[in-house]
C-alpha cells in the first residue's frame, strides 16, 4: 500500500527513474536503500527525501513554520491514520474537517507534500462515505476534491464524486 | 354518573366558539380539566376540548364558596366536567390558551367522569418537541409509552391534528376519484390463496379449512375492471389509487391549522410539488445516481437508501418533494406487469415518491391470459395457485392500470414525520398487537 503511494508520489514529483523499495518488519514499513549512506526507513522520511531529490524542496515548506507543520502532518498521517481503528475514524474525520475550515492546504498557502500523502491515506475512507456524510464533513470533502484534481496527484486511486450542490440542506434526514 | 336519566335543558357550547362575541353570556361547557391551580381564594383551571383550550376561574364570592374552590382545585387532570360559566373578555391576551381573548368565570362545576389521579403519561410531556426535552431536562414521552397508552396520547393537540388531517386526506382522495367517475368497491379480506404468487403471511381458520388475510385487493379490482366497472377504487388496509396533484394543493389550503400544530412538535419543511407532476424515467434516475457516485446496474432495483438519495437529488435539481419514476426494469417487477412495448428490458410500471420515500407502486397490468401465463411461468409461479386470477382475463378484459397508496405513509411524508406509527392510530408491527 505504502509502496504504491511512493510510486505515485515519484510520478507527481516528476522523478524519472523509479526507486526500488523494500519493506521492513511486520508492519511493512517502507525502506529505501541508498548507495551512499544508511537506509531510509519510514514513509515520512522517504517522502521528504524524494522531494529534495526532485529538487522541489518548497514542497516541504518554505518557512520554518510551514516546514514544521508539514512534518507534523506527515507524522499525523503515519501514526493516527494508517492504523486507525474503526471507532476512531469518525473522530479523525471530524478533527480534520474542523482543521480545514479556514485552510485551502494543510500547511501554508501552497501545496506541500503533506496534502497528497494525506489524500492517499484517507482515500479508502472517503471513497466509502455516503453523500450525506460527505456533506457533513464539508471542509474535508472540499479539500479532498481539490487535491484529487490537482495535476499529477491522483494516479492509482479511483476518483471520488463530490456533488456541486448540497442535497441535504436541512438537518432532517 | 350520567345514565341518560333525564334530558337536560342544557346547550353545550364548544370551546372553540368561546370568543368575545359571547361576552357576558352564561353558558355551559363540557370539557376536560387540562390543568388546575389553586391560589388562595381563587382556582385557575384550563379546560380543554380537542385542540382548543380556555382559561376558567373559580373565585370565592357570592357565586362560589371556599369549599367549591377547593373542590375545583382537587379535580384530577383529564376528568370530564360540565361547567356553567359567564364568558368575560380579558384585557391581556392569554398566550397559553387557544382562546386568547376570553376567560370563563365559573358559577357551577360538576364532574361527569373522573380520571384516576395517576396518569400513565402527561400530555404536556407527550407534546414536547424532542430537542427541548434534553436541553431543559424536561421529560418527553418515548414512542412505546405513547403507543401503549394510545387513548391518552391521541388526546394531544399533535395527534388530533395528525388524524384529522389524515381523515381529510382520505376524504379528498374519495372526492377526487368520485368526481372522475370512479366507483368505490368493497373487496374480500379473507381469501383462499395468494393472488400474487407471494407468501401468505397471516393464516386464519375458516370453517373446516384455513384461509388467508388478503395482502392486497388488487385481484378483485382487476376482476371489477373485467366486469365492466371501468374505474374502481377501494379504501382499506392495503390499496387505493394514484394521487392527483390537486390533492396536495387542497390539503394545504384546508388544513393549515393542523399542519402548523404538527410542526410545533415536529418541525419540518413545507411540502413542495410541481404542476404538472414531475415524471422521470428510471434510466434518468439511474443516471442521476451514478453522477452522484452510486454504482448500480441498469436493471437493478433501487435500494431504500438509493431511493432516499435520489429523492434528495431530485429535490435539489427540480425543487419538488413529489415525483413519479416511470418505466422500471421488467426484471424487478411482479409477473403481472405489462412489459414496455419499445424495450423488452423495461416495463410500464412506476413508483411514486414523497420526500424520497415510496408511496405507490403500480403498473399497467397484463390483461391477456396468454401473456399472463407466459410471464407467470417465467417467474416460476405455480399456475394452479393463480388459476382463478388468470381465468378472469379469458372472457374479454379491458387494458387497465393501477396502483396502491399507503394513506398513513402519505400523511407521514406530507407532514415530514419520520415514523409511520405516528400516523397510524393503533399500529401493528411484529412486536405490537395491542391496544
């Protein structure tokens, strides 16, 4: 799962030559063997490395503050979402929805590597949401629709239909 | 106890007629004690008659003694009383009563039927909207308790409004159909075998054998068509006929008060519809669902969640709560449905929806015995079981179509309620057989 993401990420970053990844441990943590140094372990680490390799360091954040937020979201994705138990999904969606109320991107005012990586992570949850639930998490759905249509991001994932107009306008359902 | 001992010379005035026009008149009223509250030398009583209530006052004076005031204060709630009183106008409107401009000054009060002191539920609680109950920690009554004590629950203003509206709906249906030349018929409710080849759910013992409670009077309506009654309908536990759009306009006009009363406890959006009625074809409905991300086959039936979603999509696109979905796939309809002449995969059948929920399922029926037999065989139905049904089409049968509507569902959906038991006077379900 993580390996497909990394492959999509490489395409998004415009890296011509795909890397060969392996996995480590029971949880299948991705591992990238590098020629001149220790192996890179972990999705967040590898993603940061790839961004630098593609000469797009701005995707990791332009200001120190933005960089910190990007890293925070990468960590969030790996720790809170990847192994999220079913009961917690609602809470996570609610939190994300609240966070995204006044933001276009997760970190700062431009796309960072956190956006596609979080998109890959929650796709499998969002794809199964009913129309009504997508409307309940309005901000999350708006952000999701924005990122999934961003050139070069979607790749292997199915597009999620987001209706242009609200159909559940009243609170009665 | 009133045992019709004598004919009283009393004219009972209805509470709803207590207006300033009757000021200073001495009148009799028979009503229920809604509330009674003693305050020193006075007792304030609210008298209730169906949806109407009026404030009444017993005060110590030359007409009433201290004992009488005490007596009035102690009459149990819901007791039925006869009251002789003078109608007086009031300076300040009495907001809490339906009759806001007058109050009664009681001279005599008699208890006609006493209610037991401990009521199984309080009417104010039964009428309280759900949300309000939680916020202010005041009780609401849950549905099971209401249904267990239906006689008391039906006295609330909301219930009175719902069932008076329902009666109006039934009457409007009748009037509209009769005006269009329909004949009302009565059909048997005990039958010998399944007319639709479906399962018989309720068996009854019938003399020396068994019979079944009819699930639908359809067979008999069709037989009447073959018997040259041209247009028939019957009202009963199962079917009716399609609702013309004029019915909605009439209901809105005649039952404004009732609709508002129900909305006080159960707020909802007013019912919207288009003239002429919106008719969508099944394929269009499927296309709309697919555009919203639903995956379904061309000939697949609509699941209830999909029906509800489609209702929402139609509302958003066309701004109507009522629409007809026509040309259902043949594969998902009963064997007696007439196939679509232009496309064998579809049929001349339709469903009608209110607020995204189905209220009618109907079709042009197969009126040819030959075709009917073929369709039955195609559905693997035992021809023996439906022999009488097929026989009715052998001797010249007119082409015909029809459908059945749920009166209770229509009332529920029109008012924007969410549980059909609210609009069913004494509902039956797998767990409920009484009252």
